[in-house]
């Protein structure tokens, strides 16, 4: 089987191997285990891969480089318009030669792939929609358009769209799915936390406005002022890093904030094991892997109720849902923080739930799709 992947994610080439974002690579390695040949259509970056990147396990990959495009400014729109014919031709050629077409959505490449796949109604297709599938969510027009094309059984044939969560009134193209980070062999015992002070909070992800890292700082500062000595450790990088580091001059936060930057998965796993709570007050998510990973190790998530997050947390059984309203969230948190037995129960429930969604199970489900 020849497998064609259309994706927006940036790749890097070093010594004949292709690198990209580690969680994405780990997943694609599983897909590639079940196919004979692989073609990837994606942007290629001339920089070196970072700490959060790793290489595909497969050596024989046909890589069709296309320019990265954005539509966030007039200049970028003009640039994208000029490059569009070449990108569409590359996608079309990859699909002509493929036995199975796989789209990675949402994103500009996913949108173009969604249009081109219409020309191949008889070929088997899958689309991994890694964003928020909630029909009521406020999203960019390009995301809504992708969702409409992929959902339509009139123009999109032979397609299984893998989405996070179960949503009402969906077409037969839509298949509720999940993702995973660990195997059954990784099911070590979770730490027996005593929840003594200081409390250790963790933020894992990009330091960008959509993740609201400043709110995580505000939450921890308010807890400190309420008599709960705390630490907040950031794992990730982004355009807000320097702005956030200015909080180190805040008297209330002296010795409470730590910025570790992008780290390999092994280092992040160590952070989960040492931490009591994960804070992720995002504006939008799909199936946030960091939440599932934290839960795996008994780190209690504090997360906004976006996408399928309420399902992941069992509403309030396996974590705490934030409103991103400081006064309301503190009022909810304090009684929970005082009840150590409830925290231990919550951590255990979180771990038990997360460990159902293993890479072994994920691999078995992929095999069925192919």
C-alpha cells in the first residue's frame, strides 16, 4: 500500500532523515508500520531540529517539499496565492499515486488537501482532525470550511475523519477517536503524593496567547496570597516567554516561577512525576496530549472546558475545570486543596482513566482504518 500524507507541520532534514514534532512523529511511525511506501507533502525548514523534534523510524520516505503558507496578512495572502498552483499540483500528484490518502487537519495544507481529495472519490482516505470539533466552537473560517468539506458525504467519499469527542448530528464520515503517548509497558506506579506545601504546578505547551500562560501565573500568585505556598514550572517556548519572565520581578512570585524551555519527552515525564497539578487554561484544544500524559502519572489537571476536555476529566471526577475567571477559580480550588484525600482519589481516577488509551490500543485502531 502506498500511503500519502498531506500536512502543514514543519519538517527538518538532517543526514538523510526527516525530523518533526515528536508527538506527531510517534503517531505517524505507527501508521507507517502498516504500509509499504510513504509519500509526505509538507513544508521543509532549513533550520536544525530542536529538543522537541525527532526523526521518523522509516528510512525510505518520498518527501515532496512545498512552501509553508499563511493567510494572516495581505502580504502573506499574496505570497500564498502565487505559490498555490505549485502546492496543489504536488498534492494532486501525491494523491494520484497513493492507495490511501491521509490528511492532517486543521491547517492550510489540510484545507488544500480537503479540496483536492474530492477528485478521488474511490480512494480510501482518512483525516486526522487534531483541533476542536465542537460544532458550537468559534473558529476561523478556514477551520469551519475544512470541517464542512470533510463532513459532507455528497462531495467527500470513502473518508473517515478522526475527531476528538462524540458530537451530535454528525455524518457517517465522522469517527470519534483518541490519541496516546505511552505504551502498556509504561504503566509504572504513580507517585504517592502527600500534597504538602509548597504545591507544585506545571504548565506544558507553547507560550502563546491561546494557551493563556499568564493566567496560570495569576492563578498561582493568588494561591500564594491565600496562604498556599506554590511553584509553577513552565515547559515550552513561544513568543510570550520574555514577557512572562518579567513576572520574576514580582515580589509575590520570588522563587515560585521556573522556565525550562522546550525539553525532550523524558524530561517532561520527570516533571509530571514531580508535580501535583497541571494547569492548561487554553482557549482551544483538540485532545490535549499533555492533559492525558499528566493524568497518566497522577498529576491532576486544571483545564478549561474546551473540546472533549470535560469528557477526559469526567466533568469533575478526574480533574478541575477552570472558568478562566480568577475569583471563581480560586473559590473552587481552595476547598479542594484542603482535602488531601479527595486529591489522592482524583489523582488515582485520572491515572486509571488515562491508562486505557495506550499506544498499543491506538496502533490496533490504526490497523483497522487501513
